[in-house]
């Protein structure tokens, strides 16, 4: 019997195209609702034709999807980009492999439910517990540039979108299989109508609910804060070759001076890791801190939010932590920090906790730090803050407004970001530096994820990127204003204050928890069935 290899490759390519386009082209999130159908069809064709080593096809499918959507990581690190594509694809392929294994023991729709639960449980693990974490292609992110479709994320979070995508794909696939393989024509009329109606409702009801929320949503405002966002546009690869830190300080201060006069009352926002000359032992000794402090004294109503790579020196023999590096007679610990300060010298700080693997942090340090030491200390060793805290904007009347500051990668984690609201944040900021990826889809994808956080939290967001995209996002996830890529500019506006807590903020990721429970139950059942067969 001739094997349908050509058909399998065609289905793999269709899958890769359908699943990649939502991340690459605006308003195409709906394609993800049918994106897995070709891959499920390929699996069924392979099973019926007894194709061996089908893992080659499904692994290739996931590699193509990952490569098409996240190839830009290679602009920052070729090795890291290749690893991210291959490793993430491997995990997806392992899940699909377990699905195929479950088909040998489960009947009917159970293997497909197992696949759905396993996938979403893996996504939740990525976003909550995994130290080597890359949740960029969480399925619910497919709608990041189709926000009118997912206003109900305020109830479910992004994994609600993952569940919607799987239910839609499985419903369409089962109807297609039933028709093509003839079982449809043996069903009673009620069963036919019920299956079609259920699938239509699964697809249509979320759209209808989102449209209703969109058209009836009222922006909550319990006051406003003026913001000025500065996009200094420094090439990170030439940051200290073309300009000194003092010159960069002058550029940023100049931008703020032009956009915010002496009577300005509000929050000035600069990008992530703007400077690296601040020691936490003596913050005032930093030339950058001194320059900012002198500028802020000329604007008594202004607060300044900016990012810094910070260090803390420990003058002791023993290392203060496994992540500390030897420095002279003592040790250094480094962090990625956000500061909020004003002309009085008051300041709050927050250390980034969701750190980029390899570049910023060494995962599972007891295992990998000794290995990294032998390789010369190539990995980053930033230390995160154990709990989320809010920063405070303090007006000239001494009124304090708590706000959240997600530093770069942190804005990709839905349930993590609810911690800012629980800590009292009345609006959100995001500071980032996406220039490492160049003019690729990466910075646009990252900017679009901020829209999902605005919906989930129902908070206005002021986003500052070193080279763009910077912007102001309302509580419906719309960019009210934004800057172009790779242009030195400023953006002024207002953010609304809100004390509202969404269902997602209050109760967290119920979708992920329920699907994890469903996976664990089915996985335990599968193990039992496999053990029973082994004993027979």
C-alpha cells in the first residue's frame, strides 16, 4: 500500500500557515480556531495508513510554526533562538505523542480531551512554575491583535482563549471526520443537529459575548494621571560605543524637558535598563541618579519612572547567594530594577522577577551555576523580587497613587500580572527594551500582549519601549496613541485610575487549574490502563 507522505506534508504546511498568521498579521486570530484541524487530520490519515514514525511530521509542524513566529529571537542570540524553536517544538511534540499513545487505550473523544487538557496544563505550568519558561505561543495569545474577539478574557484570562481554540478545532474536526468517513449519515437527525449546533455555539458565543462587552463597556475613571513617555531610541548593540551614559542622560532629560514644562504634574516614563551605574548600597552616588534628581527639582510635580541594571556589593568572604559573582574582595548581586522617584529624593523600587532564561537568569541554579562557572560565566544571574509590590506616584499635594510596573518579559504572564492589581495598582506601566530583536515581528507581538493584560486587569497601561512601540492603552486593550518604531520621540497623555477587580484578578486562572486537574485524572487513568495491559 502506497503511503500518503505527500498528503501529510501538505497538511503539515497548512497547519503551520494557519497557526502562524495570527501572530504575524493583525485581525487573523480566527484562523487559530481551525488551525489544528489539518494536523489532527494528518494524524488520522497516518493512523489509518499505518504510517510509522509520525513524530517526524508532527515535530516538523511545530518547528515550522515556532520558527515562522519567533525566528526573531535569533537577532539577539542565534543559539538561544534555535534552542527556543527546537525545545518548544519538542515539548509540543511530546504532548502530541502522548495523545497518540492515549488513543491506544482510550476510545471515542477521550484521547482528544486528553490532548486538550494536557496542552493547556502545559501552558499553565509554563506561566506559573517553570523556570525555563517560554510562553510566547500560548494559544490564547493568537487573539492579541484581535482584541474585539476576546473582551471576555477579563473572566478567564488568556488560557480561556486556549480552551476556546481547542474546543473549536475539535468540534470542527469531529464533524469533518464523521462526514468523510460516513458515520454522520448513520446518526439520527437530533444527533446531527446537536453536534452542529454545539460546534456553532462554541465558535459563535465567545464572539457574541465579546461584542456585547465591547459595545457596553465603560472606561472606569476615579481620576487621571498625566504621563509623558520618552522613547530615546538607543541601539542596544551600540549603546556604550556611540554615547557615554552622561550623554544618554542628557538625551532623556532633554526629551522630558521639551515635553513637560516646569509646571508639569504627572509621571515621566523612561525605558527598561536605561542605565547601569546604580549600586543599591549607595544609590545617590550614581551620576545618572544625580542628573535625574537635579532635573526633578526643577519640576516639583513630576515623578520619574525608569529602568536600571543595578548591583549590590557585599564586602564579605562567603557568597551571599549562589547567584552572586566574585568582585574584588567581595561579591556582587545584580538585578533588573524599576525606580520611581521625585525631586524630594523619595523613591520606590521594584526588581524584575520574570527573567529571561540565559540572558538574565540561570535556571535551577544549584545545577547550572557550577556548569556555567566552568564555561566562564556566560549566563545572566539577575535576582528577582520574591513578591510583587506596587510603586507610588506622589503628586504635589502629597496624594499617593499606587501603580504597577511590569518590566519587559513580565508583561507576557497573565496571572502574574494580576499581582500588581492585588498589590493596589490603580494603573499599569510597562517598561521594556525590544530593540535587541531588530525590525521583526517580535516587538509588535510583545506590544500586542500588553493589550491582553489591559483587558484581563481592566487597567490603563502606559508602555515605554526604548525603540518602540511605546503607547497608551485603555481598559479595552486599545492603543489610544502609539509611537513609530526606531524613532526618538515622546508621547503625552493621561491614564485613568481604577480600583476595580476583574473576575480574573479576583479568582485567578480557573481555566488552567481545571484543565490541569482534567489532565492529571486522565493521565492517571492512562497509566493504570497501561499497567493493566502489561500484566496481562
